[in-house]
C-alpha cells in the first residue's frame, strides 16, 4: 500500500499540491489544485485570481471561499474535473508519470486526517476519493502508453531483448512478437548480431525455443521495440518505438512500460491476458521466465502478486 500526505515525502508527487504544472485548453496551471479550484467558477476574474495564485494553498483558499459563487452543477462533476487535472499532470510530466506506473497495482491512500471525502480521515473511514482517482488515472495512463507503443510499431517492427540475452529476454521478445503479429503488425523476433546469449540460460533457451530469432546486422531504417531492457545499446533513439521492461528506468527511451514484476514475461502476461489468448506453449514460456528470473521461485523478487499471476497460468512443471 502507498500512503501520502500533501506534497511531502517519497510519494509527495501524488499530491495535488506537488509542483508539477501542465497546460490545459491553452492555460498553464501550476498545480492540480490550481486547476481544480479554478474550474469551480464561471467568473473569469475569480478564475484568473486562482490560476495566478502564488501557491496551491492560496489557490485553495480562494476556491473554498463561499462568498464566491460556484457553478451550479460543480458538485456533480467535481470528481471528473479532479481526474482530468490528475491525468494532465502526469501526461505532461514524464518523470512522475513513470513513477506512478512503477507502483504497479498498489493501493493508494491520501492520508489527510481532516479530509473524509478526498482522503481517509483521522480514523481511516474516509472515502479516499483522491487515492481512488489516482489509481483510475494509473490504469488509464498505462493503457495510453501501451496503445502508443503499439501504434508506434506501425506496419513493421523488430522486437529485441537486451544485450547478452537470457531466457526472460528471449522468451519475452518472442511473446511480444506473437502478440503484435496477431493484430496485423509485421513483427520480427530479433537479436542484434553483436549479442551473445547468457551462458546461465543457454540450455533453457535451446530446450524450449521453437524458432530462432532473426539476426539483425544492419539497423538502418528499422524500428525497434525493446523488451526486458530500456537502454539503447547503440540504436538511435528515434528508431525505438518504446520499451516493456521490469528493470529500473534508464531515461533513454520514451514510451516505456516499466513495472517491478518477477519477470518481463509475467508483465507481458498481465498486460495482455484480457485481450490475447495465450497458447499452452506461450504460458510455459512465461512460466519459465519467472523461474529463471527468481531462482526458481526462491528470490524475494517473487512477490505475492506475482504468485497469483504465476498460479493462474496453471502450469505443470
């Protein structure tokens, strides 16, 4: 579980007061709080005062002033207004966008002790509406990134794992290649000609890999999707459509879905299990990526959430 209070601490970036501005409808808002409070009013003078307020606290004070006449229907639309502000904040600030995505599926609580609608309140009986909207935004943004990666693939893309590829890198690349092919993309299961297989997983790969990857010697005019890594390794950034990975972000690649899963294969399974029918052979490969990357389920990397997903594969290994 993730708990945060205002803009302070490790998760302060989740708060409405965090210093992450954004544009919406041609207007720059310093924080989500500035945006939310200004949307309460039709009066352009009041809106301008809020938007230009020096601090989110000042913006909040103006917006909460009952002497200012609010929109008649604001109570009915306030959650949607808040969600729109949260979404734009993260869309336009990639550093915190990826931080939010990295939280995977953890429950988020806004711990303002005197707020029982937006937060959990002193006794944790509050509605936690901000926390719920952040989790909704996380799901929306995750889908947007995935859709962008797939759209960027266009008609043809080369899917490659990391240098010195191991079982997770190879099997995950094959899985994504199959998924892309199922939606009409000419996807190539590939490795660069400089790559050397990891000696630790070479037997596992040789025993279970049904097809050999295409060896790419010339990267000119090719688009690449990175799997199980997010470093360029000599590929120009403008030729990389995105990355799907379970490692820490290198900040070298735009459009990255990075979350801490036991393996990239398991992440791919979670991303696509509701929209792609994995074959028994593919599920086996997913299971093998988990085994190889968790010291056969003995590593602390294998979380309770990972176990639920792994067990849902119904493997007999």
